[in-house]
C-alpha cells in the first residue's frame, strides 16, 4: 500500500494508505494536463506530447461481503478529482447501490410472479401446456427479473438443448422456444402489472421454428380414414371425429360442445368464450352432414359428446390414435389436430380465400392462416392466367 507521493509510475492500480476503497493509477499520457518542456538552447517553453496525470478509481461491494464488487473510474487529477472528492462519490455510490439492491431483494421472484400469472390465466384453454413448460423454469424460481441476466438465459438454453427425457429423447426446438417464451412472458407480465421494474439489459435468444404444416390426408388416406370411422362402434366417438373432420374445430371446443350451441334453424355452431382460444364468443357454419349426425344422437345431458357419467368425454384422443395407426398414417401426425389441418388444407387446395379460411378456423390473425398459403397455388395460378388472357387481348388487337 502506497501514499500519494510513493505511487509507482508503472500504470498499475494501487490502493492508497489511509483511504479505504480508493485506488490511483499513474497515466503516462494525458490530454487534460499537458506538461511544459523548457528548451535548453533558446529558453522557449513548448508543450510536450508525453504528459503526466493520475486516474482515480473507487471500489466497493453491493449486497454484503459476498456481494458483487464494483470498480469504477471517476476522473483524473487534471480534471479536478481529489481524494476527498473520491471518498464523497464512493459513499454516494454505495448508498445508491444498497438502496437498489434492497429494492431488488423485495421484488417478487419468478415463483411469486407465476402464482399471480396462474390466477389470471388458468382459465385459458392452452394453460395446461403453459403449466407443463413452467416446470422446466425451476432454475429461475428463486430469482427476481432484475437478477436474471442474458448469460443466464443463454446457459439455460444450452441446458434445454442437451436435456434428455426418460425415453432418451431431446427437446424439439419448438419445445425449447415455448419454455423460453414462457420465461419472457412472466417477466413482461411482472413489469406490466408493476410487480417488478423493467430489466432493459435482458435479451432472449429464442430459436426460430419453421412451422410448416404437412399433416393433411391424401385422397387415398382420406378414404381409408372415413372407412375406418364408419366401423367405429361407439356412436359418440364416431360423431365426435366426424364433426372434427367436417368442421376443423379445436378439440377443446368439441369436448365442451353443448346442445344449446347448435342452431339448426340458421345452420350455425356457436363457440362459447370459455372454450375459445381467443376467449371470445364466435361461430362457424353447421354443415348439413354434421347436422344429420347430431340428430341421430340421444340428448342425455347438457353436452353432446358424453361419457357414462354424462360429462364431457375427453378420451376421444385414444379413439383417434387407434384409427390413425390402423390405416398407417405417419407417426408425426397428431391424431386429433391433423383433422383440423386437413380441413384447412382441403379449403386451401380448392382455392378458398385465405380470409375465409381464417374465419372458419377462428384464427386470431391472418399470420396464423398464412401457413396454408403454399397450398393455395392452384388458385393463384388460375388468377394469374386470367390476368394474362386479359392483357394478351391488347397485344392481339
């Protein structure tokens, strides 16, 4: 430890005896305090390019002895900095940092934020999948949003990419994206609801997934599916899957489809807000084939598709899976969701306007329907040929 008069001129940082948290470094070159060189021959005073100065630094810890150490340059001697000024600045910085640290400690953790989020979102139709993703955020349960850094998110993504489940399979990019998006959603939710200050330095590098849809049935596969469906003995399962095939409805909307939602007079199916993805009342056309199927079903309760306890029967997935395996559809085809994609694909291939497809699928935005645009090529080509014919007439005149 040195005094002010014994600081070595080697450019290294040195603590000053008698002054806690203050360090000084010798500067060989400085633009602020030019040294004056006297020329021996003509006695002229000329500015010298090599000058001498001292830089002052303060250092302290935030959050106790085990807290993060801060080292900060606060100025040079030529700028008017002195030991006393450095001490005053250091004390001010310590007070500000401790206050900020205390606020961070009082902030809600990710686990606390999840409880608030869960109360508001548990009625959302997709909450089951959200809750499934939350279990993987355990490394962040005890952290506040301000205590999460970009490097933490980067390292967490690497852990997810290398994660292997009990079946020996790794997470897909889609699953990794969902988990990271949930963490980001919880942090944004906390900021929006004033549960935490905004962490402007935090950045999420979420993998981009090419969500190209190929889960539609060829003409041969569709015939096989219908033939297998005709052999189903459970009349409710048969009606359920047939309705899904004809309407493209989401599975939860089908599970909780009630008799009061069927308007046979106006040929409309009402989708209640509690089962709709966008939480709003909506409607779609009631196909005449579905209308005839539902007429043959006995009305035993509030809901159309019931189990033996007269409650919504949610096990049609197994029935759909059995039919899928029976006709040998690809393994990556989702037994129920593929019926929705098949419905949209048939519409797109037949030249149906994407706006109409969006309305029939009850998508929130055109961007969700855009995934079927590549199947609409036939309609685009027909429109292009019509324009070509019109223009060609003027060349032939």
